[in-house]
C-alpha cells in the first residue's frame, strides 16, 4: 500500500506541475503529458485492484478447502 500511496502522490504532483506548465507556456505538450500520466495511474490502480480482489478470493477459497 505504501507503493500505491507514493504512486498517487508523485502522479498528482506531476499532473499539477504539467498543468501549471501548460498555463505558463500554453504548450499542448504538457497537457498530453498530464493525460498520459493520468492514464498510466488509472491502469496501475486497476491492476492493483484486480490483484487485491484476486488475493481475497484465493485466500477465501484456500481457507474453505482446509
């Protein structure tokens, strides 16, 4: 969970900085970077959530067999 929190903090900081750079320079490259970071974070959160759910179901299934 610590890795997930660190990912959230760093990605939020990167998105805010990219948005600020866009407002400062009006260069669309920074908006594209912020969108790419947001997509990566959404994908990573989906993977972590799927692993968490899988772990829950596997542990419940394992306990019912024992």
